[in-house]
């Protein structure tokens, strides 16, 4: 199972596990990476998390999540930036050089203004990201989240931002579930060459049992994951591949069993 | 309420009304247009539908729906084309020159192949569409329907097809709910100048109560409809505007009451 070297378990897949269970579970299953979430870290603290990671030889592929830049007032937007700087600090302390950005929704009906707030927010963070040597990964979310989670919804849009921001400290995170439908995906993956900072996999079930908590295990849906992976790798991404499955049924399954399925599906379908 | 002249009630908004109730309800409410669905026509037959439309002076803005082109075998794809030709016939008999196309999902994981099947299917229909003087309106659906309803998911993609098909008998239908999130919407609406064959409105609620049956009345969500309408009109569309609200709560409300709300919201928010 040499293929498993790049497998990372994003903590969204085992939502009911705390940080300690995740790290021990991955060590036990031979999974060398986790995609960590801030609310999981808060439960036991950063120092304890770092200690557990070290003693179990598990590394953090990325920290989820910074972002949520748009807000009605300047003061609120500054608060969001402060929170993002804390996230950058946490990423550095965890030993990952990737902070995933979920960019946030618009505070009103002006989605274009919100998109400018996102870009301005990232620009404002870049000096601090460079200082802490943490890269900011803009994750385009599926357009069905445009109203409540992210005004950045296509890889083209994220690539446009990366191009304009023109810094080695910003790039993109490509999540199969969010981008698989895009008619211009191949072109934009090629364009993203050298700037892809993360790759997340799961599957799109048909029909979707639930749009928020209905992602499938790789192989259970309609996404051509091997094809997508080959495009991502052709764009020079060779880092960890996070399995991120928001699914109530998966959450209700014992974590160790989920990890066995994740490993098998990763080998067979990614 | 001069503004109401362009209002059309898409039958999806009053799902529990039959064709007779829809036509009588619209006539009573002073709504001069309906967006008709084939399964509603089938309940009473085409002749009876035409007779009711004439006697109540209600016109059909478009027929929903043709499409569903991709299928695993050539024989199946031919069957789909035959069904589309019947839909073209029905549209002509109803006196509308617009057949809305919901293009269909892929039969397997090859979404690009399915997209080619869609374009080939439309190309094959064009001679018959011209013969019956019915235009085919490619409706890009929201990407959350890419797995089960339509592999055509952006206006750019629909515009690309229209450009390649190069016929006055094919264009696009722009539905606010399906396209509002698109970062390239303004550009593509401008590009669609003269080829927009339909404009549908509703609203995107935050958070979405349900992704399939959770559309909102205009004004209840986050879509900047007046701005979208002005772009659509700048692209030379001046035809009926269909209100199409898939929403269980709206369906459970008495139809006459729904029509009053639709009229008011149309005047206030579109």
C-alpha cells in the first residue's frame, strides 16, 4: 500500500472524534497525515495537540480554516483579519505550511463587493503569512455554498485572485466535491500549475442524499477521481491528499472502521 | 401595475394545480402568461389545453421541458430525440416559440462525453425546430444538479454551445436561481446578446432550507434581481419573465394566494 503515503485524514470525516482520538486513530491505522480543524484543537489546546502529533509521528497537512473575510464594517473586517493571523500562528506551531481559506459569504446582496473584500483581506494577510512561512490556500467552494459560506466558487476565480495577488504565499486548495462539475476545470488546473497547495477528495452521490452532509466515500459517486488526480499532479502538486467526507452516516460509524474504508477506497478509487 | 405585463407564472410554482386551475387562476389574477409543463398538459390533453388558453386569453411563454440527451446507447439517444421532437410539436401547437431544454446528466463518470452528446442532440433537433418555428432554449442549471439533471451548468458553457451551433433556432434560458453565483455572469450575459430566449426568477434563501424544493419568493433571498434583470434586458431580452419557485411551503399555500404574492413580489423586487 505504498499509495497510502500521501493519504491524509481530514478531521471533517471523523467529526465525532476529538483531536486525541484522531491522532491515535491515524497512528494505529498507519495514516501519516491529518487535516486539522481549529475547533478540534481548541478542545485540548495547541501545546497538547503538538505533543500528541510528535509522539505519534503524525503530521498536519493543512489547518482548516481561515477566511470569512467579508463583513459590513471595516472594524469587523479587521477582527476577521486578526483571527486569520491567529490561524496562521496556529498553522506554524502545528508545523504545517498550509492554511485553508473558506472565504465567506457576502454580508448583503452585493456579491462582487464581497469578492473584493476577500481579495483585499488576503492581500492584507500576506506579509504575516510570509513572516510565519505559512501559505494561504484559497479553496473555491461549490456554488451551492455561495450564499452562506464562500463567494469564491470556481477555480478560475481563485486562479484570477492568485494571479493578481502575485505572491508565493498564496495559492489554491482543490476539493473534488467542490469543483468536479466545472466545464473549465482542466484548463484551470493546468493554469494553476505550481500554485496548488492542497487536494481534497470524496465523491458526489447521485442523487445527493443531502447537500451539506451527503458527500460519499470515493468510488460511491460520479466523480472521475483518477482523472482529476492526474490533472492535479500534472499541475505539479505532489503533497498530501486529504479525504474530507461530510456525511452523517460516516460520522455515525466507528472511527476505526471509517479509517479502514477510507484507506481501501483511497487505494482503489483515487 | 403596468410592470405585470411581462409576468409569467411557471407551473412549477403552483405544483398542485392542474392545467385548468392554472389557466383559470392566471386569468382571474390578471396574469397573461404561463410557463407550461408537459406533465400538466398530459393530464387534460393538448387540445383541451389550447382551448382553455384561448378562451381565457392566456398565452404560453415557454414549454418545459425538452432535453435529457445523454444516454448509454445510440438507440436510447434516438428515443430521447424523438421525445424532443414531440415536445417541439407540442410547443408549436401551444403557440409558444420556446422549448426549454434541461440537458440531462451523464450516464457514467465521463461528464465531457455527456456534454458532447448534449450538443450533438441539439444539433440533430435544429432542422425540426426550424420547420416548426420553435426555438430551443438551453437552460444552464445550478452546478448542484450536475449529477442528476444537467451537465450544462454555466451560462458560459451554454453560450459556447450556442456559438458553435450557430443557428437562430437555439439560444439560452437564464434562471436567476441557477446562475446568480457565477463570477462571470455579467460578461456572459453581455455575450448572450440577442440569444436569450427566456428569463426565470425566484430567490436563493440563506441558508437554503432545501436545495431542491427550497427556492424563495423574490425578495426573500440574496439575489440582486433588479441588477440581473437590467443585464438581461441590456442583452436585448424583452420577453415574458417567468416566476418559477420550487418550494414545498409555497406549494402547500392556496394557489390564488400564491399568485397575489407573486404579483406583489414581482413589482417590488424584480
